[in-house]
């Protein structure tokens, strides 16, 4: 069996690229021939992972509407299509879809539906016919949660060929000394942590507003940067809660993981379906941290965080509900322990990297035997 992961960008930044990378590394480490074809802005290059795996980067003309314009992807796939038994294309990526269509590839296709196209409405008008072709062409459609597969308006007529494979990651590790340092910076405080870009769909305005309803013993720490930073800083100033909320900006992974290790509860306050899964939730779960997430309509976020098991889910855009959930978990030691153990168990049963690779490999095997 030889597999090609197709789509998205290099270097690895977003969740889609991370899943492609992890599958390529994980499958090739198990002796499965697996390449990854993607686009980058700097140069053509081939990265040899091991004797069974490569990352093939083709130089793109430019990046437009969150899509790499990379005609070389088409020519490369036309030339090498006969080498692969399965092409695993990761959506949304119009360039990858176009390359698959133009290549004339006749083998098995796995479509990984990470999310609907939500922001690029103009692009979707032009891409819609090709997207419909891709959905018809796919032998199997993989989604990251059963909820997203069921709710996507584009997949309603193909539910019989969908299968949910949750994203899996390696368990997060951290330096205990660095975690202790974070605790020392905020002595006597309950540390409430959130991680993500400062963009509208993350709902950080509501998490900040929640601090109004919390006592001085709580410290909300938001890791990440983005275009809304000034607006959120203004919110903190207007509410007069600078002693309870801090925007930490960009933090290196080592520090971020230590902060996760130090926190009492992790919060994902997202308000839009753009947050399809929330990988950072499972990072927190791997450390046994109770999670508070939101019931984002049509998203898999509240499925990832099982309400009453790994934490609590609250309505979107509800600062008081966020504050109540934070207070409830942080003041009830038995409940905190229950959710901590539930988070670890849910991570181990649903979200390990090995588990994701096992499930994908079974899909490949089933398809090649059909």
C-alpha cells in the first residue's frame, strides 16, 4: 500500500496541516509508504522523514483567500499519480481538490472533511462545483467528529459513506519547574487558561466579561495574539478587571505546555462553527485538566468536551454562564477531581495519536480490499 496525503501548506501551522503531518509521520513509522504533497511560498523541496515517508513541497505563486495558488501541485500529481493506491485529500483546500481533478487519478480517494468553507463565501461560489465533484469522487469521507459530519449541509446526501475519526495527538508533557514558576507568579490564585488566536470566532470578549462575575482569587490568562488584541485590552480597561485578566500574547510551546500543567481549568469560549474541533481541548485533557467549552451550533466542540465527564459545556456568548462554570469547578474539589479523571480517560479512549492512526489505517485497508 502506498498513500499520498494531499493539501494545505508547509511549514506546519494549522490543525489541518498538523493532522496531515502526524498521519504521514505515524504511518511511515509503521512501515506504510506515505508521502505528503503540499505547497509553500519559498521553494521546492523534499523532506525525507524515514525510508517510508516524505514531505514533498512545491513552490506556490502566492497565497490568496487562505489558499495556496500552486499549479506545480497539478503537474506533480499528474506525473506521479500512478505511484499511489490511495490519495487522502484534506478539505478545505481548493488547490488540492483542483490538482486531484486535473490529475486524472483513478484509484481510491479518502476525503478528510475538517470543516466547511465558512469565511471565503466568494471563493465558495466558484469552488462549489469542484467541491461537489470531490464529495462524489470520494470512496470514504472522514470527519473529526460525528456531530460535524451529521450537521454539515454539504454532506447530507452522502451520510452512508462518512466515518468519524477524532483528531489524535501525543500526550502533552511539560517541565514541572516551569509550571511551578507560573503558579508562583500568581500566588493563591485559581488559574483559568485559554489558548488561541485573538480573532472573533474565539469569543474572548465573553471570557473577559466573565471576570466581572468572579472574585479576586481568580486569574484568567489568555495565550495568543491576533487582530483583536487592542479591542480586548480596551474591554479589560473598561470593565476595570486588569487585576483578573491578562493577555499573554504569543508564548513558546514549552511555556504554553507548562501553563496548561499549572492551570486549574481550561476554557474554550468559541462562538462560531469556524471552531470545528478545538485541538487545544484535548491537549488540556491529556494533562487531566477539566475543560469548559461552549455549545457551538453544528460544531464538534461540545462533543469533544463531554459535558459532565471531562468538564462542562455552556451556551455561547454567555459571560455569566462561563463564570458560573469556572466557579463551580474551582470550588468543588470532588467535582474537580471527577472531571480531571474524566478528562484523562476521555483523552486515552478517544484522542490519542496512535488511536487516530489505527482508525485511518483500518479505513485504508478496508478500501483497498473492496
